[in-house]
C-alpha cells in the first residue's frame, strides 16, 4: 500500500503491510534493492541489517555460528573425510616361525591427519602342517599390537580375523604371523582370502 | 628376541609338491649346519625359522636367534642361539 497525499513530510513507518499508510510490505523478490553484491546474506546485528559477503572463491564453505559469536559467518564445511587402503599379502608364502614375523608384501603407510583414526580389519586364511594355533598381529607405532590366536586342525585351513584402531600419524602398519609348530601356508586366492582393509577417518 | 637374518633368492619352483614340503626340503638341506628351524610341537626348542615366498624366484628368509629366550606370554617354544651362527655363503651353498 503506497502513501497518499503530497508535500508533506514522510511519516515514520515500518513497512508493515497490515498497517494502513505504513508503506506496505517490502517486496524481497526481485524488486527491493540495496547496495549488495551477488550472494550476500542479510542478518541483523540487533539494531540494523548487516550484510555478509559471499565467499570470493567458494570452496564448500557452510554458514556457521561459531562459539560466542553474535553473527553468522562462513566456515569450513563439516563432515568426515574418509579414505581407505587394502593390504593383500603374497599368496602361498610359508613360515615356520614360533615368534611373530612379518608377512611379505603386507604393509601400508597411514596418512597423517590430526585427530584421525584408522579402523583396520585383518582376515588371514592359513593352512597348517600340524594341529595347533596360528597367530596374527598388527605392528605399528614401533611395537606389536592386537595379537590373536586361532586353532587349526591339520590338514585343514582356517580364516582368523583381527582388528585394530590406530591414530593417523604416518605410522607404517605391518601384518605379522606365527604358529606354535610345523609350517604355516598363507592362502590368498579364490575364496581363500588374506587381506587387511583400512578405513581412515578424520 | 634378537635375530640374524639371511635373505636369499633361489631360482627354483615347487609346483610338483606342496609348499610346506618345499619348506621342509630346505630345512633338511640346512641340517649340516646344526640348525633346528621348525618346531615339532609347541614346547620344542628351535634355533630360528624359515619364511619362503614360493614364486618362480623363491625368496627365502632365514632368521636365527642370537640369544636364548625361555617360553613366555609371546611364545611356548624355547629359543636357543645355535653354537655357531653360519655365514651367508654356507647357507647359500647348501640351498643351491
């Protein structure tokens, strides 16, 4: 609703469309103008309207309310960063070790991401020449971690599963194995698989 | 435990036998050195062990204990340093 009459001073108004002679509601859709640039966001500082410029080079920023702030701002987008690696040791390797020893072609280097974690699952398919146990372990951060045993009745094979959580600190993860007697043969073909999946989350 | 490690590449194949049999054959070849490289039972005494990647070019890793160690939470076997640690040439000449 517009003003009527002429020559008089502009009366105080708030553009409340429900109040007579108040200037009518502002039309925000392609009519009302301001000294703004493309993408600017409007917000109130409690007294006046303010404008927040759109990022000059948008890179996935999100509108955010940082702690103790009284106005919105653009911030780095939230959400997790997830990468993965797979270790696949050489099929058909053997060992007679009764102390932990490295599997061949069985290591990966974790990325360095502050506060991040690696979730690792290690499946090992083993054939053993004698009854007894086989053992599988992770080595990282300069020591053996999470070691487990699985019983095997010769001449059958069995798959053992181990898991671990490590910091994303650039450490090398090495898979290790051993038995209590006889010869272990590692299987990694067909449906007899040995592998380690690593999910890196930060 | 501390070990002395020997890594040897052998041009051989073991297609006609099981991989464990191939490993047993190499252990047998090294017996003149007085090395026990396989445990016959969990409480056996061993001087080391042998790990092999059985490709056409076999990658053989032999680790020999350089100090004694009694059974503990990590292993049931007794680890025993051999009277003499062999040289790489001695091992190679027996395996080839």
